[in-house]
C-alpha cells in the first residue's frame, strides 16, 4: 500500500499520502504501518532474546542490521510521500522497543552520535549552500528544515497564530467553534490550539489531566502480562502514544518544532483514529488474556 499510494494516491498539499475511495473517504497507509511494525518488532525481539540468552556484540549487530532494513523500507517509502511525522513515529517505535528489549546501551549511544553528525551536516549545508541543499534533498525537505528553523527563531505564521489563539482564550475560552484567528491544519496538527482557544486554560488543563489518566492506566496494564512479546508490543504502543501527545501539545505552544504530528484520539482523521483504536484494542486484549490466565 505504501508503494501503490505513490502512484495511485490523491495529492493533497503536495503530498501523496492517501487513497481516495468513492463513497467511503480516504485511507492513509502510513497510519496502519505503525500497527504492523509494532507487532513484527515485538515478535522478532522476543525470538532473538529467547534464542540468545547472553548474546555477543556480533549477534546483536547482525540483528540490529536486520531491524534496520525492516524499518528502513517503510520509512523510505513514507518519506517520499512525504510524511516526515510518520517516519519519526516509526523510529520512536523502533528505539523504544529495542531499549525495552534490553540491548546494550552502546548501540543507542552510537546511533545518537551518528544522528548528531548527520543532523549537523544537514544544517551546515542548509546555511552554507541552500541551492546545493535543494538540488540534493529537494524543495520539500528544504521546506521542512525551514519549519524547524522557524520554531528555533520563534517565528512562522502557524506558531505565531497558534500562540495568539491560545493566549487570548483566557480561563474559559472563546466558546465552541469560535477560534479568533486562522492557522493551517487546525483540525489535525493544531487541534490542541483549537481546543484551548474554545475552552480556555481550564479546558486545556482538564484535557491534559484526562490524557495523563489514560496513559497511567495503559502503563499499569504492562504489569498484568508475563508474555514478553506482549510486553514489547505494549511498550511500543505506549511509547508512540506518549511521543505524539508530548510532541503535538508542545509544538502548538512553541516548545518543540512543528513536525506534523497529530494528537491521538483528538485530531481529525479516520485512519489515525482507527489505527489507535486497533493499538489500544491490542492492549486491552492482552490484558484480558492475562487476567483469564491468572484466574
């Protein structure tokens, strides 16, 4: 589906991320990829840990190369669409599940160093030779870098209008469907801004408390299962939920860069909502199975 969407997908805002199905709506394959990725990684990590009780560095290196290839394929296809937010989510899932799987910390440190070097190279090329940067990475990637730099400078129309909408809401907000200023993607990336503008500080605090209560209950379910595959799977699901919640809320108030990350269960999008219902359904299913086994 990730391959087909590049050829048969509907283009929206210079991105081919969706299939348009008559009388049904649109389907975004990258949203469902995270479901399959979590399930497959949980199985592979558990099989590796069962096979190698005390794995050598070479055993872990070969396995990590296998995981790298597995994650690279959907990440590359999704990046071409382009959907940078989904690629970041795939990487968060992978790193979180490998960390929970007990792999040596040296691998994570090495990846962090490589990431810093590559990131520094991108930024250096962006500032030193923007024409060459566009020739190598294209205008789409140039625009995404520009959005990050706008955040670091506290500038940009989206961020400025988001801060105005939130700041002017006061304690009780402007009321439902009464957002005082326009900003793009308010129904998806900036849904927290819309909610805060409508319901004010009290409404925003209530929503954050509700999200925290939801997360705590999900984390509590991890202790109810003894199956390691299920533990890895639940860990990956919780990691992606926490990341999207923190990233989405933080980018609307200028704490983190704007990356097109939606707020789970709140942002508009049928594929996003269905994918997270599947993930939470997996957690509930694992929890129920564990309770029946215990009883």
